[in-house]
C-alpha cells in the first residue's frame, strides 16, 4: 500500500467524522494488513502505541492539565486580571489589553490554549460587555489571546515537539518567552487601534477601575500575590535547575491546590474529585491521540515517507526563503484542519530533516511550528479556541472568526518575524 493511499484514507476518515485517534489507528494498521511482508504488523503498532506513552517528559502534560483546571476553578484568572486592570484600565484599550496580559500570564500556568480561553474568557467577557465593548470583539480578543497559552512557557505543544524531535524541552520553554511577549504586544497594538476607531465608554470603565484604585495598590497586589507568584515558581524551578519540566508540573499542581484550598479558599476538599474527573476527561483523548500518533509516525518512517517528502521538497525548492514560506503555508493549512498534538507528532519527523538541511536549528523550528499551529486554534473549520469562546457567549463561530481576522494578521506578521529572524527565538539559548 502506497503512502499516498494511506494519507487519502486518513483524510477520508477525518471528513466522515471518525475521531482522530481512531483514524490514526486505522491507517497505522492498514499497510501491514494489506502486505504481510511489511514490518509494521498489528502487534508492532500496539507495541509502538504503548511505547509512545511510556515517557517521563510526557507526564508533564496531565499535570499541567490538572494544574490549569485547579487554578481555573480557584479563580486565579480573576486575581491576575485585577492587577493588570489596575495598571492599564484607564489607558486607551486598557481593559482589553489587561485581558491579553491575563491570557499571557494564565498561559504560563496552564500550558493550554483552550484552557486559557475557558478560564480567562468566562470571567473577562462579561466584564468587557458590561463596560460597553462589542461582545463579538471581546470574545475574539480572548479567543486569539488564548493562543498565547501554547507559546508562552510552560507549553504542552512544546513538550510534544520535544518528544517528537529530541530537542530540549527547557530550551523550547526559554525560546517561547520572547515570541509570546512579541505576539501579545502586537495584539495590544491592534486593541488600541480598534478602541481609538470605535471609541470606549470611559465613564463605565473609570467606575469599575476606580473600585480597584479605591482598594489601593497594596490591597490589590496582596490579594493577587499568590496568583502572580505561580508562574514565577513554575518557571523558576525549571530555569534554575531545581526541577525538570515534569517535576515542575507536579509542583504546580500542589501549589494550585494549596493556594485555592487554604489561601483563597475558593475550592473545597469535596470539589477535588470533580476536578480530577474533569482532568481525566480532558487528558484521556490527548493520550489516545498521542499513542496512535507515535504508531503512525513509526509506520511512516518504515515506509520512508519522511525521506521521500524531504527529497521532493529540497529538489523543488532550493531557495531557503521560498522553502520556509512553503512550510509555513503547509503548517497553517494543517493547523486549520488538525489538532495540535497529532500535527506535531506526525509532521515533526517529516519536516525537521528538511529545515535542518537548510541550517535551521531544531528549537527555532519548534517555535515556528507551534506558532503556526497556535494560529490554527482561531481559524475555521477546527479552531478549538473559537468553539470554546462560542460556548461561553453563544456567538456563532464564524462571527467570532470574522472579528478575529485582523488579529490573526498580526499573528501572521509575528510568524514571519520569528521565521526569518532566528535571534528572536534563540536569544536565551
């Protein structure tokens, strides 16, 4: 069975709405089923699936998922928003900018884009609507800014990429800091432009922000201190060498529980079972996708697909700039129709040799790939962030996507800078 037929069957499975994990399992088994001499038998596929999830770095993913859910239930996002609204609220587009910065900080806690949208959006979208901002615009701001959750460290897609490429997860985390800040700055620039063009209800804004100022800076910082400290502890443990990313993820779970239970008292002991159940429901589909993705990538390797694709692309695109533009376009299209985890695990073994052949560092490529797929979070038809944001507001997905389009263009501008200016990503490496 040829690789082309395998990919056609995979696409057909996705089109007829067969779950991604099952689709990957089907196409992993088919080559061995139709050709008894092919190495990848059904037994090989099962062993590959089990081997794929037997990984210490991978343990960080369920831990960050659990930590993010605990902090969402514990109201950490509200504490963060209050601090940024205190400092930015009275400026032009100050409240939308505070939302963007809150997404940035919450992403440094949860490592997940949909989790960031759900946690920050459920709290900030009603506030923005109350202050007179267009509800579609408010929802789009949260949906796009939620993409920062997979770029700013810690990031679950960076862990997946590190597993698929062999690149250091700690290096990937370090490399995500400046790109995350750059993209958030561009999004805030657009928010300022939008608010200057459409105006703001300064009376309502000053009334809400005034309440924070009446409490005083010390009171606001005191109330939000432990929320602000959470990304410092998580990232500090990793970069100081005290803990690996996986160990830091476990630390973040215990920290989130202690803060939410005993300091903010926003959750109770009896709530923990529901939080654990939600975490398992969130992570279990990721685990099955991960297992079948590893098996599929190994089957593709045995079929020599990476070598064939690499040879074809390098033969037809000899110019480095053209090559990187084509790969970016391909990743953008993939991000629109495929979830991040399988995209990274399937495409990394195929594309990494190509970019390394033209001198791109594996960590630099990891940043480029994750930013591409982050854009996919807010582009139809899959656009997970759009669906999460839509579920919070009942605004149609395509309406949110329309409002998000100018911000996506800013995201694309950042992507081009990150692709062709390696120093932005590699500054701390």
